[in-house]
C-alpha cells in the first residue's frame, strides 16, 4: 500500500520540466531533516553539525568583538591622556613653550597643545613601601582640557592643583601607598641638588588634591599630575619644558599635519606621533587578532565536515528512496538539489543562530564576566594583566558579515560532494541490494 508521502509525490511533477528547488524538492529535503526513530544516529550527527556551526560563528563574533573593544578602549585611554603628536626640541631647550603652544593651536586640525615636564620618581605614602611613579607637570588650564583625567576624579578635586599646591594621583597608586585625598605623598627624585659631595636626591612631600581613575591600570598605578611650575622646580627645569603634546581632530591623519606643525614651530623640532610610540603594542594586537580569527575558523570547518559525514550516511540510508525517486522521473539534478538543501539548511540555520547567540553575549559580556567571576570565586579578566577595568566588546558590521559569509560558504561547499554522490547513485543497484 502506498504511503501518504508516495501519494503526495504522485501528485507532483517529477519530470524534467519541474523547476529547480520546486515545492517537491523542498518537501523531500525537509522530510530528511526531521528525526525518525530508525534514523536517530543520523539526526544526532546533524544536530552536532548545527551546534558546531552555531558555536563556531558565535565564538568568532564574540572574540572579534572583544579584540575590537580592546583596541578601541586602549586607543581611547592612551590617546585620552597622551598627545597624538609630540614635539621635542633639537636646536635648544623649549623656553618659548607658551608662544609655541599658541602657534600650534592655530594650525588647522590641532585641537590643543600641552607643554609638559616629565620625570621618574619614587613615591611613598602612609603604607611605607615605595612605588615607582611618572610625574607629569602640566598647566592647570590644560589639565581641565583632558576629560579622561579631570572628568574622572574619584576623591577630592582639582582646586588644590589649580592653586599650584597639590598633586593628582592615580587610584591604584594611591591604594598601593595607602593614601587618600588630603594626605601627603612623598616624592624622591635622583636628580636633586648638586653639592660638593655629589648630587643629593630630592625629597619633597606634596598634598594630594585629588585621586583620579582613568580605567587603564597601567596609568592609574603610575601617573602623578603636578602643576607645571612646581614640576619645573622639582626637576631642575626652571623656565622650560621637555616637550609639547598636540591633540588633533583626526588622529589617523597625523602625517598630513606633520609639515604644518614643523612650519609653525619656526625652529628645528623632532615630531613623533602616537603610532610610532605604540607601534609594537598595536602591531601585536593586530597579529593576535588575525591569528585568533584563523584558529577559530577551524571550529566552523570541523562543523562543516560533520555536515559531510552526516549527509553521506543519509545518502547511504536513503539509497532505496533515491532509486524510487529516479524511477518516478526525478532527474539527477533534482536529487542533488534535495540533498544540497538538506545540508545547506543545517549550515544556514546554524550560522544565523550563531549570530544571534554572539550578539546576545556581546551585549551582556560584562555581566557574564561578573557572573562567572562570582561562580568561580576568582577574578576573571584581572585588570593587573589586561590594563582595563572591565571587559569591552565592540561588534563590527563588516567583520560580522565576513563571518556569516565564510560560514555559509563552508556549509554550502560541504554539501556539494554528498549531494553529487546521491545524484550519481544507480537506482538498479540500489534496489537490487535493498
């Protein structure tokens, strides 16, 4: 007695005039995707293929988003307190830094120019133990132009700094020294006063006007901001600065501004930019990002190979069905399209399920990190190691589109060989051994 599927098949056109990807071909492909008791093993393989592609796509999207977030956050924090271009003197000290800063700010594309005095010191507080620190001498009006610092005061204020009496200390440095706003911090510099007995280290205590937190542990643990005039006195640089840092509108266009800045200086200067100073760091990030993409692509490739094995087993199991369809008039092209749609459906649904999973995880990445930190009782993504205080994720439409296309192409390619084998199956041989 003919089954319901056979009766439905008889009502459909199986001849050469049937359009490709017709309703009949889609119906058969859908039936092969559904699990039946005797085909449970094949369905398990198809399920693992689906899960593999979904997890592979989601992992790629999440990792790429986290890597992009790392780069964006690090650039914003690094460039938030460091100039995009650094001007240093060649022919003599920068004693005319105030006039030069005005000239540089008049250059189209330059937002502000900050004269700086920098020096390494040993800082100590109430905790007793000392810690290395980088003192940056800056004018009070220039500090207010740095929102990464002036807008992130966690304790105290910048009133004392503006009056030239206090310093600003990074939050992690303050915590390690056991000091808060209002306490004194002692700074020791090896470049002190010259005496007949040699150079004596300079030791001086400063009141802590405020504690800032940039969010990048390397800076929060090392930087101290000091009024420019006081820094000049402390580092024996009275009346001069070591460099002038320029902040520009477009950090990626520093090459175009370089000749304009050199011309505005009117003297011999050496100009470096943020890319040169951080070239090794950002190159390492880019290499790591590319390697991670290639490694994680193997997850999708393995899932695509699972599609091949699952379809080959399905073709062997459906040998008699293929033979019957061929004898009823279905062409080899129709058989090939049926199995192609069966495998492609697994890859397509798995890919878009992976996109949804990846987007959901990226939007809640910090909450997920905190949950697993609480669950494991350990600090995941330690700021001491990763520089940032929270896990960033920034999705890129172009990268997400590339991942989707790559997964779909691998899935479609994986279905071609099993579908081709099904189309070449000899119906006589298939029915003879059934």
